[in-house]
């Protein structure tokens, strides 16, 4: 059994998601203690429990300590099997963060895994589903990963109610050296239960800022009436993406401008991937046994994922400073 200190590094849900995924893949028993011990509400929250419980179903794992506020769990996985699952995270729990826990496992399944998930598609402190679909999954395809994710309904904080259908095929991952690629920016500006002009103004503001910098873009607009009320915009360009969510009192123009400013920063850095994709790639290049990328900022999430991945796999990561960028590679 591997003992893991849940307060290490980033000290939050990232440790849980990565450790549970790699435990399932390597059939390793784990004990995680001090879970989120430095957070304002320490221990497991509802969305962490859903992610762990869903992962446990997929690999027929025995779990102890799975309750709200728990600071310690044990997790004993068996075989990862193909099946169809329906998951309701509850309210606006992040669907993308739950998928971060499940997705690495699906490549090593005995068959196709399909998930119908209800929760939040566009919520704070997590990648939007548009980012996961158009940045993360597109990058993983370069490594042989096979998936299809469809956003059926948007879900915003606090009501949630978003619906996502995701399917994953077993895959043989291979290493990939990510390099900077230039393409026109694409995007999606969306809103629910708000006037149609909100999503349109977000898109226009983002497009104006980008085109003033000489960057061409194509931003789709979608306005519907779903269960929850909210808005947001996600922009992407190959292995970089940025998003911003609307909130009461924040003009739609500011929402669009913030997302545009963020992606221009990513693109202007010269890095091959943005800092958010960097931490997500660690687990996969570790599993592949080779691969590399450059980024302009190494986050605590990235360093935490490196630590956890090295605990489970026979790999070592090399971090090299190169001018204003950092290269991370499997040695």
C-alpha cells in the first residue's frame, strides 16, 4: 500500500484525482491522509466523493472513509472494466474535475466506458468543458487517446443542471513532444436565462481585442434557457486556452476582454502549452513513459502531479529552465 500525504504541494483535490486514477491503472492499494487539511473546509467535499465513488465503480474498488469531511481514505482497486454509468454530481459540482479523475483510467479499460454526467459545465476554479474538449482532449489525441465529449446542457453555479455525455475507448498511449503551433483562435461564448445580447457582447469584445492585436478569431455564440443562469466564454488555440465567467455586476464586455487577454498572454509567451494543460499532461506522459512540453509557468498543481506520478510509475521528470520558459520532460 502506498501512503500519500494529502496536504502535500497543492494540497487539494488534485492529489485525490491523480492518486485514485493511477491506483486504478496500476492496481495499487493506497491510503491518503490529511485530505485538504489546510482548506477552509477541510476533508472531502461532495464533488470529491462523487469522483472517487465513480472511479471505484469503474475499477471495482473497495473504499473506506468516503464521507463528507473525511480526512483519510483507503482505496483498493481491481480491474478497470468497460460499462455505461450515470452520475449526478449534485448542484454545480465541476464535471471537468470529475473527468480528470476518470479519464486516465479509461485508456486502460477492458472495454468502452460511457458516462452521462449531471453537474457544472462552467464553474469557477475548474477548466470549462469547452476547454477540456478543445484543448485537453485535442492534446491527448496526439498521444493516442480516444474520446468523445458532448455538452448537452450548460450548468452554472449555484444551480448546476449541466449535462455531458462522454465516451472513451481503450488506448495505447505513446509519447509526444508538444511544440508551439500557430492557428486562428476559436471560441464559444454562451449564456443561459439571460438576454441573447449578453453572449453576443462577450464575443464581440473578445474579437475586438484580439483583432486589434492582429489575431484572427472565430467565436461561436450560443444563448439558451437552461436550469441555471449564467454566462461565459472560452477561447482556444491548439494547446492553449482561456476562459472567463460572467457574474452579476460584471459587464459582458469585460468577460470577453478578460478571456482574450489571458489567451494572448499564453500565445505571447512562446510556450508550447499553457500552464493549465501542463499539469493535466503530466499523468499521461508519465504513463506513456516519454514526452515533453514547454510552459511559461509551473504551477503547484503541476509539481503535485509530478510528485504523485513518480510515486506510482517507474518514471522521473526533468525540469529545465530555458530562457523565459520551462521545459518538462520524462527522463
